[in-house]
């Protein structure tokens, strides 16, 4: 960082003087500058002018303001530093952070934290009504060797990362902590205050790696709803709904192929591996591997495959329009609670092919496991 460079959007040392310079930059943007921003209002100039941008202690004001990094220059590096905070926006149709570009790196300085001010929104019902909430805290549209790394994020209002139409993207080394939302608040009628707080929702994306990340939340740790060649590795997932494919069917993209979940731990969650598809829709779920997944204290299903979702919930009646094929569970082990089922597989008529359980051993669940596929039934 060159504090006194023409290309600073603001120097913390000489406020007034550099503000003048920042205005000059506006008129004649450098092609490759360094911008150091300490105010929300400086970000748009920085994005238009610089490829090395630091966002230091940014306080995003109330009223629908996004940290809009959707048009970053190619190969930009954006560093969040200090504490990034958000006001309140009474709307469900804005995105607090938008990331877009080619070959972009989004990272944090040591000790930095991004706090989504979930407390201003949480009411126990997430995106199902109540207080208007930004449904997607960080919308990611990055391609071509982009990396998101080292972020420490807490208190996101509803879903955290929405990864859509991305390719060649790595997301790694993050701590995503929504534990404060486990506690009921005055609006949540005794329920966990945070709801629908998925860590990663991935759709219509290819060649994505999500790795070495800890997620404490109240819904899917990772949910892949469409896309090809997506790897989710070395995750620690706590408090949520597990490592999910789905729900698939009835969306604009209903094909999910070549997905690997590996070397991960899922604790204190309702499910471990889970694949769910929607009733009377069409789609393809092919080449899915869960390997070396360790489970602990799983309260609904250790491993869950269901083809009976309708209006967001299971009905018990599966349909067969979404084909599930080449699904491997390899070395998925651990414990479920006594009120859980270790295994549950509910396939439609003829719509599951080649589902294999290998070295799978989940214990503790006392409700009878039930698997209508493969013909040999649940693992024993
Ligand atoms: C948010 O807007 C709704 C109308 O959409 C209104 O009923 C509510 O009072 C507003 N809440 C706040 C905190 O401004
Ligand atoms: C994993 O991520 C943590 C930060 O959450 C980091 O400290 C650690 O170095 C990373 N491990 C590897 C092998 O990159
Ligand atoms: C799949 O994605 C990974 C990145 O996660 C990439 O290294 C690999 O080349 C991709 N495979 C294919 C066949 O494109
Ligand atoms: C299995 O996953 C765990 C993390 O849960 C990891 O520590 C271990 O190295 C993995 N084992 C292999 C053989 O990759
Ligand atoms: C088991 O997980 C539930 C959340 O599903 C949590 O409330 C409970 O404290 C956990 N139990 C233990 C012993 O950690
Ligand atoms: C599934 O994997 C096999 C072997 O790697 C490959 O030949 C096939 O094309 C894949 N299927 C899809 C739908 O990508
Ligand atoms: C199987 O899973 C256990 C628990 O995650 C792990 O310790 C072990 O390394 C895994 N073995 C292989 C071959 O992946």
C-alpha cells in the first residue's frame, strides 16, 4: 500500500488532502492502482480504479447499500481488514456483498472479521416470512482462477454464500460462525433465532473447490443444487443439516454431476450426507461420491437419500423423474442419536441406479433404518 500515492482512495493520515486526490482519480482512473478504503462511499471509485483494494473497517450504512465488488478488474486482490459491519436494510431483495470478476482474489488481513448483523433480522423463520432479510449475504459470480480465502464471517442473516454461474473457483481456509443464531431471541418464539442459514449454496457452476472450512450454522453446511465437477473437502460442519445435494428438480438447472464430498467431519447436525429430489420433476444426479466422512451426534438421518420432496418438505411418496446414478458412500462412519435413523433411502420406481455403500458404518440410531434401494437394503 502506498499511502500517499495518487491512487489511494483515502489515506488515514491526511484525510482532506487525499480526498481531493481521490476525486482526481475519478476523472482519470489509473489502470493498476492501489486503493485503501476506510469509508463505504469510497468503494465504487476503488473498484473502478484499482486492482489492489483494501477495505479497512468498513461500516456499511442502512438502506440497501451493498459492498458491490461485482465488476472488479481482472486479477484484482481485495483484502477485508479490521471489522466490516452492516446496518439494517428493511428488504429481502438486496445482496449485502457481491463478488464478480476473473482471476480475482478475495481475502482477509489477519484478525479481520465480517459481521453481517444477523441479530437485526433473525426471527426464527429465515426466508419463510417475518422481518424482510437479505436472502443471500454474499453472492459470488467469480471465474477463471478466482480464489476466496481466509475470511472469518459471523452473524449472516439468511443464506451465506450463493455460488452461481461460477467456474474455476477455489473457496478455502474460512471460518463461518453463525453460533450466535442458535439462541432464541425475542422474535423467534423459542426457536433458534437464525434459520435457513446455509453455508454454501452452489448452482450452475463448474470446477469449484471448497476446502478447509469450518461452518457453524442452522441449515445445510453445503448444498449443491446443480453444476459439474464440484469438490467439497476437509470441512468441519456443526449445528446444521449436513452435506447436501439438492433439492433437485423444478429449477432452471436440474443437472448435478461429478460431485465429491471428502475428508470431512459433520457434528451436532440433523444429517450427514444427504441427497434430496423433488416430486414430479425431472433432473439428473450422477457421479456423486461421499468419501471419508466422519459423523457425530446426527439427529435425523446418518445417510439420507429421498426422492419425495414437495413444497420444501418430504411427503413419503417418491417419484421417479429425477435419475440418481453412480452414488458412492465410501468410509462414512460415526454416530447418530437414539431418535435418529442411521440410514434412509427412498427411491422412486426405477430412478436409482448403482448406489453403493462401501466401508459404511453408522451406529446409535434406534429407529429402524429403511432403504428401498439397493435391493440388498441398508448397510448392516
Ligand atoms: C419494514 O417494512 C415493512 C413493510 O414492508 C414494515 O411493515 C415494517 O414496519 C418495516 N420495519 C422496519 C423495522 O422498518
Ligand atoms: C485451514 O484454514 C485455517 C483457517 O481457518 C488456516 O489457519 C490453516 O492454515 C488452513 N490449513 C491449511 C492446510 O491450509
Ligand atoms: C475439476 O475441478 C478442479 C478444480 O476443483 C480442476 O482442478 C480440475 O481440472 C477439474 N476437472 C476437469 C475434468 O475439468
Ligand atoms: C479422513 O478425513 C479426516 C478429517 O475428517 C482427515 O484428518 C484424514 O486425513 C482423512 N483420511 C484420509 C485417508 O484422507
Ligand atoms: C447434539 O446435537 C444437538 C444439535 O442437533 C445439540 O443441541 C446437542 O447439544 C448435541 N449434543 C451433544 C452431546 O453435543
Ligand atoms: C461419470 O463418471 C464416468 C467415469 O469417470 C464418466 O465416464 C461419465 O461421463 C460421468 N458421467 C457424467 C454424467 O458426467
Ligand atoms: C476413514 O474414515 C476415518 C474417519 O473419518 C478416517 O480416520 C480414516 O482415515 C478413513 N480411512 C480412509 C481409508 O479414508
